[in-house]
C-alpha cells in the first residue's frame, strides 16, 4: 500500500508594504510626478496605491490597499515556500536559472505581449539575484489606455 508523508510547513506573515518598499532601491526605471522626485523617500507602496486610484476614480484607499496586499502576497508566495514544488526552478528557489515554465518569457517578450493586449504602456525588467547567474526577480508593469 503506498503511503505519502508530508512535512507540515510553518505559516509566516510578512508585511506586503514592507516587502514592496524593500525593492524600491532596485527599481531603475521609475516615472516621477510633480509631488516626488528621485531620492525623495516617497515609499513605493503609497505610489502604487495612488496609481491604482488614478486609474479608477471610485476606488477607496482600503480597496486599493487590499488589492495591492494580495498582489504582493501572490508574487512572494513562491519565494516564501521553497519546500513546495516549483515548476520553474530546478531544486527549489535557489541555484542557476532554468527556464522550463510556460510563462518564463524575457522582459522584452512580456512588454510585447502586454502592448499587443492593448495596454498603453508596458515595461518589464529583471532584478538580479544576489549571486551572479542565479534566479532574479521579474517585475512587469502595464498601464491601461
């Protein structure tokens, strides 16, 4: 009789706002408005909330915050759970990059796909991993017309 054993994993909580603000120093392409300037210290979280509200004038701060919370949490989930199967990475979330997953496109391809889908602006970049040649983080952003 086959038996399957699973090791229970610990659930931890991370503040999505702190996680998003932690990547601010690595964002090289950033559009600034009259209320902020490069090095102004404006946190990335407030900036993204303002952009969500700009695109939907009926959106409230709380709603925008929940949407952004969930988006950040979704993107970080794979990094937080290296003991789970990850189709894109051989051997968990560490080691040399190995593109085997269906959505592992280059930043240039992501930009092309988003523009082709009708977005007015699209951009994508990879934040390098701490170790050269290892898996980096892909950031993709698109703005509706």
